[in-house]
C-alpha cells in the first residue's frame, strides 16, 4: 500500500520522532490493519531520512510516497484515492 506524505504545520497525522517535522498522510483506501502498518512504515522512513542527511534537510522538501516510486507524488494512487489536494507542488 502506498502513502503520500505532505508536510503540514497544522492538522498533521504524524510527526518525525527525530526532528518533529509534521506530515499529513493520504492513503489508498486501506483497512484499519493496513493503515496501522502503513503508519509504521512512514515512521520508519522518516527516521531513515536522518541517516543520510543533516537534521535541517533530512526530509524531502516536496510531497513524497512511502514506499517510494518514480512518478510524481501528486498523481500517485495514494494522492488520487486518498483525496490529497491535487495541486502542483514544486
């Protein structure tokens, strides 16, 4: 299952346990069990970002998917099926 992560200053669904950066999450129509597993994967991905960057730039500056994929995040299944605001983010 894919999750779209969009940085948010309000109404965030999750925060990075390392730096506190907050994200709104958009899911491909999951069951509760799938959603819980996806949140764990996002938490892990946010921690992993800190392994390869400094704390100020560890997370992508643009929306991203977990698991990662090569297409535009805003036209991912998670974005479209999850009801993400479909605007172009640079």
